[in-house]
C-alpha cells in the first residue's frame, strides 16, 4: 500500500500524464487529425463516377473495398485483447492513445461499409471475395494471435500479435491495398469522397503503425530473444501475405487501371523494408552505448525510412557546408524538404527519431505537400518536429 493509499484508502487513482512520450504524442496527434466522420464524406460525385466505370473496373474496386471492409472489421474486433494487456500493465498514456486507435478502426469499418452500400450498391454478404489466404490470415492467424494475449502476456506473445497486426495487417497488406486504390483512382478527379476517406484512414494507420513499432522495439530491447520470435513470425506469415495479393489479381486476364501484381508486390515489399529498417535501427540503437548514438548509422537508418515513405519520389540528403544540419530533399523542384539537426542524430536512437517523425504526420506530408519545409531538432532533451499547421 502506498502512502497515498493509506491516507485516502478509497480514493480513485489520479496520475500525472507524461506528454513527451510516444503514445501521448500520438494521442494528441490523433485528436487533432483523426477527428473525421465517415458519414460526413460527400459521395454524390462518387456515385455518378461509379456508374461510368466498366464492369471489370467495378469488380476490382468492389473486391478491394469488400476486403478492406472485412479486414477493418477484424482489426477493430481483434485490437481489444491488446487493450487488456496495457490496462494490466497500468500504462495510462498508452491507454489514452488506444482509445483513439480503437475508435479509428471502428470508423474505418464504417467508412468501407458506407462505400459498399452507397457507392457500390452492395449491402449483402461479400464473403465470396475472400480468397483462401485472406481467410487464413484474417479469420485464423490474426484473431488467434491477438486472443492469445488474454491468456499469455509474455513478450513473445505480444511480439507475435504485433507482427501480425501491425507489420503484416496494417503494414504490408494495408499499404498494398491503399496503393491499389490510389493507383486506380489517381488522375481525373474521380471519386473524390472515396479518395478523401482513404487519405484520412491512411493517416490514421500511420499513427497505429508508429505505435506498433514503438511497442515492438520496446519488447525487443527488453528481451533480445524477441528478435527470433519476430523473424519466425514474419517467415510464417509471408506466404499468406503474398498469397492474398496474388489471389486478388488472379480473376483478371487484363487488370484495369494499369494495375499489376508485380508492381503492387514490389511497392508493398519496399514499404515493408522501410519499416523493417526502422526496427533494425532500434536494435542497433539498443546495442549502442547508452546516451550517445552513432550519428552516421542514425542518418543511414533515417534516410532509408524517408526514402521508403516518399517513394516513388527520389530522396537526396546532404549536409549544408559545415553546418550541423542535414537536408533531406524529396523529388525535385518545389518538393518538400526535411531538415534534421546533427544533435538529433547524435542523441537519439533511430527508432525514436522515426517514431517522432511519424507522430507528427511527416510521412503523409512528404507524400502530399509540395514546397513544404519540415524541421526536426532537439530542444530540452527532446525531439521537436516543426511542421506548418494544417
Ligand atoms: Fe484501420
Ligand atoms: Fe489501424
């Protein structure tokens, strides 16, 4: 019993919040940028555009929307066991962030269901679109890994669950799916309501993945044996993951919208490589001397991550003369730049820098905003990212 408990034995718990932690930064970000309502998206233009699509174009978009809807429903349901672990661990900041995480998954489920009903005009069961690999992952492996947490809160069980949920579900598959949507709908201003919803949902997913990677790198830092669990789980899930992507394209002799299986797999694997690099960077950071990091190693890891976020645009980095600042230039001309000070690279592990950049919506801004200048510096012992407010 603590002294406070003795003084006020029936008092409710009251804790100070650590606002500079990764979960709290993500929580604040979620309140600012995650507050959107799928019901408020304007879909009138989308309904007209849908009627002008060819039969096979509609089939591709319907298949993709149906799979997203089913996957988001699973992700909403299967997140709950993770909350119980965090609750038992008395991790208040994470509990706060997870309230936004769960609400956002619920909104994604609602968003894709609304598209199915109002744009695609399908209110019934679309299970026929779920291929064998999709069912295996979303009806067996994901729920089993997440529900296992109710009985087993070990670091290994948490790592298995997070590899499945974050790296594969939200990571490789989610990003492959968004890539197919974005490639199909880009140009011509087609289906603006759907595109807006996708943009908002994808920004939510960036925060979810930043949190998942934060948890995974923390587990691996505490128990080095977790790395082999992560490796094994990835090996186990990769065939199903690639199976889902290739089974998606199988029914089409000629895939519309200029889409291809090879380009989609290439994109998803490149994105995955970037996330893997940030995990590896955390591993290297964990091995380094406490307090001071290897700035060249950090620069390489952060560059690998920025390249992966900005693709297909090329990224160049250079140090401005002898100034302790690195400029990451994305694309050419009026493309966005990201400035990171040497001090950040020297004092913070790459995983921490990447988490801070993710928390501040940098990936999304690099993808979308031309001529933007983002600055990442160290102040008061913390990483500060300055980005123009949206
Ligand atoms: Fe989601
Ligand atoms: Fe998510």
